[in-house]
């Protein structure tokens, strides 16, 4: 829990998020127009999207299926009857003068998302609902000095609006919620979660209350924040703004604000509209949407293993720590890569390598698991060489570097560079003797109680053996010699 320390005491953040997630589908929610990102302006607009008189909407079954899949992935109630409503407002990028949305009867009801937090604890956040609605077009104000252009490519694209309960208590939790929701939708294949392309957008609702209070304070809603980092920054800023107001004896006005990325502040946009301002009513062009329980059950049968289940299995089957398992399941591709490395091997060792050196290297190279220069099979071979004590973990790091540079296999590199670990007692003992003789003064210091010097001797022997001495053998022999 994150409290904001004010002049007069501690304040608690209360956060609820509304996420607009673009449904992965080839066509729009009520028309056959394409949805691909990056097309020329107005290249993907049907007569329905442009609201030509007499055009009628026809529901896209694929979008309905995707909403149900997402609902099932959020362990939510699926409503077998839902209703499409008109949400009326006027704007140039909304040709019909209303958005088709779902108001009183959404397709998906209450569900939940479990967050894994950095300190190893987890929290369950309630999902209030998920409903289907159309996206609007885009007004472009920067194409001409005195005109605004309208691009209707997005108009009519299917969105899932996923509303959370006001259950989050910090920017960290809001970030974890968005990451988890995105991971679940990516696993399900229902939304690509690409925030830069606008296929996932977030409205942040935030209020403050005294630590210990149970009543909710007045909230502000920060609209359309388009990255997880910005969500966290906006929460940071807005929480302090509200605390200052409240401590100054003022009230927080319920309003809609925007996040100014360049100034790093939230700014008032308009006073909060109320539901009745929109004159919602059931769309007379659309019948209530009725689903068959059997159809829902069939979709349920096709759900993949989701991040939470995968995480539990990794902990159970491979003996992973909860944190490592969480990191690995965050993306399906990394989870698959890990499993390919770990299968039939020491799971913990495999996890250390994948989350450590391997992810580190990808990061440095600006690559992803999918275009990794080292395959799972190649990394598995390296792990084998460590497990069967051909090389130490230390030497393996050098081998891995060489694999990245040359693309050669681990075993071939070990032979080529003569990196096989020395486990031969005689040769290690010889090196130890040499070092102890050369540093007789330090041996005396060690014997008079300076234990820390043990590491120095290990380092010296490793140096003379080119790091190839088997560490376990070396430690044992050295201890014996020094304590004799
Ligand atoms: P709308 O914003 O469309 O009026 P809702 O009233 O359903 O819709 O609330 C939207 C979001 O605001 C939800 O995620 C909800 O959890 C959150 N929310 C509601 N009240 C508060 C509050 N006092 N503080 C913080 N978040 C809140
Ligand atoms: Mg809202």
C-alpha cells in the first residue's frame, strides 16, 4: 500500500482503472471494414462506419467470441443476454452522433485479476464488468493550420471496455494490473495490448482518503493515458495534487483531466459528465445479444493455459521461486523458451540462465525472445555442460558470450578454447601448493584469524588455472591444506 505523507498525516490512494482494449479481429464490430493498423486515412471505412442514411449494423460474431474468451480468462460471469445501447454525443469524428456501447446489460459481469507484486505478495483486484463498444474516429489537428481532418479508420473498431473495482492502492499496483491484464489478453489472443498503437488505452480514476477511512473520497478521472509508465507518473502527480487540495481545506472537484506528457502534470479537461447526459437507450437497430451456454462452454474448452496456471506449474514442476516463475510467464514466448531449455534438465539452473544471462543479453542487443541469436536448444546444451560439470558456471558465462558473438554451439566452443573444467585432484593440489608457498605471509595471517583471506587464495588458484579449476574440489582441498 502506498500512502502519501501530507502535512497533516497519511493519505491512502484509491484507484480504479477503465481499460479500452481493441479486440483482435479482421473486421469491425458492426461492419466488414478492415481494422489493420497504419493504413492510409479513411482507407478502411464502410458506409456503416460513415453513418450513411439507412445503413444498418450487423454484429461481428468473432468480436463477441473474443469478448467471451476474455471474460472467461478473467474468471468472470458471462451474461447470456446483453444489450447494445446508444450513447449519444456530438463530435466530428463520430458520424452517427452516438456510439454503440453496452450500458445496463454488459456481456461480461464480475471477475478478478490476481496481481503478483515485487515484494512477493499477491493481491486480487475485482473486475466490475467488461462490455463491447465501438471506437470513434480520429480528429487530426496538426495536418493544416486552420482545418481539422478526420480519419474514420478507427470508427467502428471493436473495443472491450474493462472496468476494475476501486481496489488498487498504489501506482505499482496499477502498473501490475495493466501488465497482468495485457498478459492475459495476449495469451488468449484477444488483444495485442500494444499501447503505442493505441490498441490498449487506460483511464485512471483516483481519489484520496485518510489512512484508515472506509468511505471513498471524490475522484478525478485521467483520460486516455497511453503507457504504463505514464499511468504511474500520472498517479504520482495527481495523488499529491489532491492531498494538497484536501489539506488546504479545499474539495476535490469531480472532473475529467488529461495527462500532459511534456509538462508531467494532469490538467482539467472538463467537468465530469453524468450517465444521464448521454441519453442512453437500447439501439433499435440491434436485437438483444443472446448466447448459448453450450457455445460459451465450447469456448472455455479452447482456452490456453493462462499466466497464473503456468506460474503455479513452473513452481510445482521445476521447483522455481515464485518471482522467477512470474518473470518467465509474463510473456508466452519467454515461458515457452524456458520450457524448451528446462525440459529434462535442472529447472532452477535453466531458470537462472534464462532470466539472468539470456534476458540480459537480449536487453543489451535490443532483441526479443522471438528473434534471439541463441536458440533454446543451444542454451540447453550449455546448461548440460554445467550440470555434468564439464564447465563451471563462471566459465559458462564466457562460453555464452562467445555463443552470442560467433553463433557456435556450447560444446564446440568448450573444446575449441580448451575450457573443460579441471577436476583432476593432483593438478589442482599442485596449483594450491604453489600459491601457498608464494604467499607464506598471507598464510600466516590467515592462520592467525584473518578468515577473509580464503577468497584471496581461491582467486589466485583460479587465476593460475585460467578459471578452470572445479570450484567445489578447489574449496575442499584448500580448506584442508590451510587448516592442517
Ligand atoms: P464512469 O467513469 O463511466 O462514470 P464508474 O462510476 O463505473 O464509471 O467508475 C469508473 C471507474 O472509477 C471504476 O474503475 C471505479 O472502480 C472507479 N471509481 C469509482 N469511484 C471511485 C473513487 N471514489 N475513487 C477511485 N476510483 C473510483
Ligand atoms: Mg469513466
